[in-house]
């Protein structure tokens, strides 16, 4: 099996990785070739709220995944199947010489003087960079200025940090780059990164040929949100389109990637104009989920790089209907086939765990020899509770509340039957045979009954946590198949 190295650039990169983490937790597969992802976020603003939240989520995923094994499971797939490995980076790419430094100092602007007067070199720099650029502190990012980002990210010391993650790169591994096209960090970083990878043979690193010839995919996120007016902010919404046009023009003839995904949406929401740090913490957006699906599509397509010159495959994302809000039934059939059942399953599991789990302590499966030494207060169950709460109460709710809204589920409905909370997809009517064999139960009792059946006849040789996860996921998927025929 192989690894997928993912470089998430800037705030958009962090937010797309957040959505990808939720997809992987739901059991969405990256295909038969990839069993491990190695994500790293590239952002000089190390206190960025989007970055720290995504890092925390991936760390929580790692803790849960470390307790799970899939070799003895009947399906050899499931929730949290794909490994997430930080390769010792703590999911961050360290950029050199940006802490406590202003951009003007970084480029040694004041060095270019003669007898106290600006020399021609300083005059040229003054043409290229404004006073606000020169005074900008780098540890809060590039504030929407790709001209600054191109300088910092192209520093040879930062190039070394960029490729250091690939020390264990092997033939068969793949690379994916996430960036926005209308800001500063992503628009500057994407073309520089892919160029560095394609020219890896000029660098003194192991397996440089494998890196240079690896399949490389990328998603370029076009404008999909706006910012509120703020005269004191250097980030101006009115520049988003002009930056996008300039970047797209540059990309023509200057990229060597095998697949390039474009995702955007009409701007329906304006966030607070926050330049960086902890307050930059945008709500999850459907466009970020769509971008994460581009990563899934890339790995499942099993692309190979032809150094002699294979044309880039350009791909866009679309939905079945242009609606607001969107539901699962509004997605295209191919999109639903990738994540529809998985999101439904993990959503039902999240609510079952948060709302019903503590009521199952005296059930037969909970008293088996496998579970007898297990406490519901174990760290594993605490971590799992935190993750499924982040899935439902944060990620899904934020997408539901955002514009454009994605509302696949009635997240807090008091419906007695949880299977009636999936918007736009109604459970089929109970058949006579289901009634005869007791399969017409509603809500959590339907899952409890299925768990009892599964736990008695299918699961052998699993420890407590794998036993727990397997019987619950299998039971929920069985009930979903019976109720929705999917």
C-alpha cells in the first residue's frame, strides 16, 4: 500500500483538511492503493484558528485510529480506516525566519542604501512592495499578498523544509496540493511547490526520482466567501477576482500536475475581516467538502505521471441542482456514491453514541468476555465522544448554518426515529416479512437489535475497542441498507 502526501497551504488548506479528516473518519476510502495520508499545513501564521483546530482534530483522529486494527475485521474497512501520519511534523511545515520579523526586514530592505539614501535596488523594491507590505509582520501570514508569499516560500531554506517531509517517499506514493487562488499564501505556494517536486532530482534527498515522477494532483479553490468591509485591514474583498484572474493567467503553461481541480461558488456570505491569528476561524463550508472530494477522486483515479508530457486533467465540481440549502439528494449520483452512505452511517453513529450509548451498559453485548474489563470512561471512548461531537455539533452544524448551506441531516431533531432525520431521503416502508421477523423497529431499538444479532454470530478474535466499533458500524450499515436500500 502507498501514501498520499498532502500539502494544505494557508487557511483554506487547513479547512479542506478538516473536511477530509471527517470523510476519512466516516469510512470514505481513498481507493485500493492508498492506506495512509501524510498531511502538513503550510502557513506562517502558526496561531491561525483554522490551523490549530484542524491540527487538534487530526491528532484526535490519530489517537482513536491507534487503538483500531482492521486485519481481523470481516470488511477490512470502516470508520477511521485510513491512517493519518504526521511524520514527526505535528502537521505543520516550519517556515524559517518568519517569527517576530517584518517583511521589509526579511528582504533586508534597509540594507539597500548608500550614504543614507536609497540605491536603485531599494527603489525597485519600493515599486514591487508597498509600505504596508514592508511593515507587515510575517508571523500573521501574508495578508492576501501573493507577491510577498512568493518571496518567503521560495527561500532555499523553506524549500529544504518543504521536501524534508518526503524523506520516506517511495514509488507508488502520490502528492496533492490544496490552495486557494484569491489570497496570499495559497496563490503563491501552489506553483512553487509543484515546481520544487518536479525538480526534486536537483536536490540532495533520497528517492528524488520517485518524487519527480510521482502523480501530483491539486485543488485550486476559487472565491467562495466574502469579507466584511474594514478600512483598517490589508485584505480587501474587491481584489479577490483580480487576483484569481492573474493567478489563472500565470498557471497557463507554468504547471506540471496530472490533475487540477477547480471548486468555487457564488459568494453568499461575508465573514468578519480577520487578518490572522486565533480569531481567524471560519465556519466549515460545503466548498471545502467539495475540495476534499477532489482528493478522493484523485486517489481513486489511479493516475500515473508521464514525464514525456501528458496533458493535465482539469476537473470541476457540480451538484445536481443549484439550491440553497443543499441536501444529500441534491448531489450528483457519483458524489453520493463516494460519501453518501458513509456520511449517513457516521451521522447515525454519532447521535447513537452521544444520545444512547450510556443506556447500553447492561445489554448482552456489553457484558461479553470481550468487553468485561472495559470501562465507558476509558480514554478511547472519551476521545471518540469528542470526535463525534466535533463531527455533528461543529462541522455539520457549521456547514448547515453557512451560506451556501449544506443540510443533509436534522441535527437536533427530537424525532423518535433517527432514520427520519435524513433530509430528502425517506426510509422505505416496512415490509410484511420485516414485521414478522421483528425488523420493523424504529430509531435506536432497531440498531440495538441489530447489534445483538451481529455480536453473536460474526465477530471473533477482536479486542474490546475493535469489537465495539465493528458491531456498531456493521449494525448501523445493515439497518441503513434495509431501510434505504443503499
